C-alpha cells in the first residue's frame, strides 16, 4: 500500500510540473524582386505558417539574397556560440567595381528571439533596413589595393592561434592573382579549433571575374546587451591585391574600422521581463550609430506543456507489477 501511495504522489507531482516549451513559426517562402512575384507576398503564406512547440530551442528567421532572389526561412534553432538568444545577425559584402567600392550588399540577415511567436512572418519585411555595415573607402583602398591590381605576392598558410605575434605564413608569388584570407567562425568549439584566431590564406587566380577585391563581414548585434558589448564582428574574409594584404593582422585592423547603422523596428526589441541571465561577453572597437538601452540580457518567456497522462499511466502500471 505504501508503494502504491508513493507512486501516486510521484505521478501527481510530475503531472502538475510544467515542461518549458517555446512556440516558434516554422515555414519558408521565396520572392523575386525583379518580377515582384513569389510565395512570400501571398496572404495564404502569412495565414498558414504553423506555430509549433520547439522545446528549449529559440525562434529564428533569416532572409538570404542572391541577386534579385530572396529566400526566407522561419525556424527554431539551438545556440551556436552565441552570447544571447535575442539578436540581429548579418552577412554583408563590400566589393570593388573598377576603381570604386560599391555600397554594401546583404548576403543574409537574420533575427533570433526567445519568446512565443517572436519570429512572426510579418517582421521579415523590416530585416533589410535593420542592420547595415560599412568601412571607409579610403581605408579599404589603402589596406587592400595600394594602387596595385592584380596581386603579385601573397601569404599562404592555415593557422589556429591565440597570439598575433610571430605568425609564420609562407610568402608566395601570385602573378596575375588575388590574395585571399578566410577567417573561420567556429560555430561549435572543438579541441581542433579552440583558438582565438582561426584562418587560412592563399593566392587565387584573378582571371575569374567573380574574384574581384572585396570584404565579407559577418556580424552579430545583441539587442539587450550594454552598448559597449552589443556588436560582435564574428568573421571577416578578404580578397585583395596589395602585396601580402591577406594577413590576420589586416583582418583584425578592419574589424576595428567597421561602422554599423542599427534601425530596429519596435517589435524587434520589446521588454524582456523574466529572470536575468549572466553571459560572458567580449568588447568590440566597432561603432554604432544608435544608442541602445544599457540593460542586461534576459531569457524570454516560454509556454508550459504538461506531461501526457498516458505516459504516467504506463509508469504506474509498471511499478504496480513489480
């Protein structure tokens, strides 16, 4: 009898103990801006995007661009080396055309959040204007071109290091070429990539018209962090023609020259009023044109889901038979 009463008490506690389960929109659409056609503009798409329980994952939406074509995805994701779950994240490129640096082009821009339904499909329309990245054109020309086109000599190596001193990259001849360095963003830290500076550099052919001098920047803006910690430059990739311009030192210098314009719709930054969570953050030397609130980051509200009765009926029956 005591065993039965004990089992009943355990089941009662489990039945009334809620399980956190956030709800996020999960769907996708596409749009052609040249013809103004696509599923993203359909009223049926907005009305029928399902709101699903996603456990402890957080909500996310991203718009990716390929010329005039846009692809939007609304989903739930887990953290990949992010400092907080409320953020705007962009990948943008500044490219050289003839002798002029073009305006920054957006490759992708996304929004992450941590309360029910916060990745509403209507917010995607505000993403392109929410986060712009730029670097002064004179700085780009001095560091990446220096009046030379194409390249003559580049660095070539692959490194995972913690200090910028004494980097032994091989110097290679690169006739009629272009120097390249890819800074690797570690989405998941492992023993092989657990370092401060992870990159590889090489000489590429300049014959491909796509391989023009450019800077590709991946940055994250943490909406609820204090202003001095909001901007994180995750990755800078460079194609350049100045001799030995593809060094990690040039990458780090350009990170310090990044300027951002933040223009967030009010629905991107509502109050998050639950328990404050402590995060370990790094500072950035980049500037922002806005004055965001200096509040600490908080974890957003979840919905509560109860355990199904059938599961505990089976547990109860099993224990009685013991």
